[in-house]
């Protein structure tokens, strides 16, 4: 049985690194769960982003669980997420303006949910990932092929 004194909720493939990140950022699974749940509650109410998510996600519980695992992997290096974010976004009807909106809601939620260092870490990661998802969406967009003649 797990020792209840040693972070009982945290599974990590890199326990020492995770423990260091948790100590430095004051992030843990509980805070990340709160961050994800609050953030998507805001997203769902947003007039621009809400409909984009509602058109794709019918069962929110598994999405939220997946997103907590994702942030646990990204922020605490636990290795809990095993998905592929890129293909999930290809073809979504969004451009950089929608990513800016996503990031604005995420920053707001991070600042009110996490300690300053934790907020800074998740925001910096979100900004990087948003840029690469946006690039992947743009690259996959069908466009007119220029004539070679
Ligand atoms: C305008 C911005 C965004 C929109 C509209 C959007 C929309 C979506 C939707 C609809 C899904 C569910 C796909 C499905 O299950 O069919 C999804 C999944 C996901 N999103 Fe986003 N997203 C956005 C930005 C981001 C950003 C910035 C991140 C990371 C920082 C992110 C991370 C993820 C991850 C990890 C998944 C789960 C992929 C999987 O394992 O299936 N998304 N997103």
C-alpha cells in the first residue's frame, strides 16, 4: 500500500523531478484539476469558443480527465498523458484570434487558481503549445494549388 505521507495522489514516471516541480511551483494534481475545470467552465460559456467545443465534445467528463492528465504531464512531468493533441485540432474552425481568446481565458484562470510561479509555468507552456497547434492547423488547411503552367 502507498505511504499516505508521500503525496498519495501523485503518480509520476519521474517522481524526483515531479516532487521538485511541485515544490518550486506549488502546483499539484488538485490545483491542476481545479484549473482545468474552471477553465473549461469559462470556455463553455464563451460566445466564440463555446460553440466550437460543444460541436465536438458531447461527453465532458472524459475530456476534463484527459486535460488534467495533459497538464499533469506538461507542468509536473508525470507522464500521465498519452494522447496526441495535434490531430485533435486539425480542421477546427479556428484561427489565431480564437487561440488568443483561449489564452486570455487560460491566463485569467491560471492567475486566480495557481500561485504566481505555477501560473507563470502553465501560461508559458500554453502559449508555446497554442503557437504550434495554430501552425499545424494552418499547414493542414486545404488551399488552392497554384498552376504550374
Ligand atoms: C482555439 C483554441 C482551441 C480549441 C478551439 C480547441 C478545441 C479542442 C477540442 C474540440 C478538443 C476535443 C477534440 C476531440 O476529442 O474530438 C480538444 C482537445 C484537446 N486540446 Fe484543444 N483546443 C484549443 C487550444 C488548445 C491548446 C492551446 C491546448 C494546449 C495548451 C490544447 C490541448 C488539447 C488537448 C491535450 C486535447 C486532447 C487531445 C486528445 O488527447 O484527444 N488545446 N481541443
